C-alpha cells in the first residue's frame, strides 16, 4: 500500500493506493464516474490529476 498526500489550492487530498489484480468479473463504478484497468505502458496516454502523478511515476519506475 502507498499513502500519498497532495495539497491543491482548494484543499488537501489523501490517496491510499493498493496493489491488486483482476481475477474476473465485471468491475463496477462505485462513487466514481469511470475507472479502467490499463497496461502500465499506457498510463502516459491518460491525463491524470497532479495528486496521481507521483504514484504513476513510481509504478513506471518499478515496471522498467
């Protein structure tokens, strides 16, 4: 698990990121408009929020 903190101009955000893998079934959007399982190499193709970027950078470094 990773814990990330980001301060936006409008307020703080605390992110809890868990390692997981999909085992089957259909993902449901609960309290979010959309989510996707994407290959690590494709993350650079998505526009992400500033709070998410440190986690994406870490995942990309680990994937090399």
